[in-house]
């Protein structure tokens, strides 16, 4: 609908209902949290530095926006 430019009244509500029914939002949130933890664990192999701290904080920030 979006790609074709054919949005109609009620389309957003229908899309949100489908996302809710199939638990897509929570599944996506959990996947993001898992990826953030994986990234932070990988960063532990990098020597301690301001850059590593900044990247760790960035991973936390990104997932905090979706909580």
C-alpha cells in the first residue's frame, strides 16, 4: 500500500492490528535487545577506551528508545 501510494482510511489501524496479533513489535524489540547485548559482548575484546565506551553507550541508547 505504501509503495503503491494507495493509502486509505483505516490502513494504519489494520497494519497495527496485524503487528499486534502476530506479536511482531515485541519480537522485534527482543531481537534488538539480543543484538545489542551481542554487540556489547563483542566490544569487550576491544581495549578499554573512550571509543569502546561510546559504542557500548550507543548500543544501550538504541534499544532504550524502543523500550
